[in-house]
């Protein structure tokens, strides 16, 4: 099946959740790591959910 555009409805059906790693630093050129957990594909246990107060990156 060819899907040229991923719609919001498709994301809601396919993606379980998304995690974004901590910002490496204000002036760092390293990218953040983004992990996408798909429904029915990823069999690894989900990471512990953490909720932070305020922005995660100093340059926001």
C-alpha cells in the first residue's frame, strides 16, 4: 500500500506513543533522539513515563 501523506487519523491508529530525549545542551549541535512506539509492532516494554515542569531545553 502506498501512502504519500501520513494523516492525523493514521497516526492515531498506528502510533502508541512518542518519547523525546532530553536536549543535549543550549549550544550543542547534537540532535535529540525521538523514539516512536508503534501499536502491534514494538514488543519492548514502554519506558517509565516522566512529566517535567517547564520547557526541556534551555534555548526555548
